[in-house]
C-alpha cells in the first residue's frame, strides 16, 4: 500500500504564493505517476497537475501558467508550487498516486484559502 501525506496549505493573500508538499511512503516502487487534485466547496474534484515517474508533467489548461509540479524521487516527495494565487484557487488540495495493480492512493488533503 501507498500512504500520502500533504502539507503546506494555509491562508494566503491574493497574488501570493504557496508550495504544497506530498510525502509518499509504503510501496512507493509501485507508483507510476503522482498528481495534485483540488476540490472547492460545492464543486467536483479536478485535476491540477500530474507528473509521471519519468518526469513527464501535464496540467489543467487554466493553471499551467501559475502552477508547477515537481518531484524528488530520493526524498519520496512531490511538490506543487502555486504562484499568483486567486480567490478562486481556494480549495482542499489532494495528493494522488497512481499505483500498478491497485486503486489510486489519496492523501487526506490540505486546505488552501486565498483571501485578503
């Protein structure tokens, strides 16, 4: 099994920046991609960014200019750098791992609130 723990959420002012971290543990050798999703109140969960074990990234079209995903295989970490944050970026951000032969693993989420 894979366990994921997110950190780095909090309150930030509009146009501010925040970096989220996701620590993976357990059967990390079975992970072939990791991603960040978010879910705003009253809305469906949506993909923010994804990175494969080979380093290939993809983003939600509306976020690719402001957000950046990266990974550190040695530290078993995935990061989401978020710049120029907007009020509409307020959401719970979830870390996701796609695992060979198993259902996706999910973290519990970290709340990001963008407000003045």
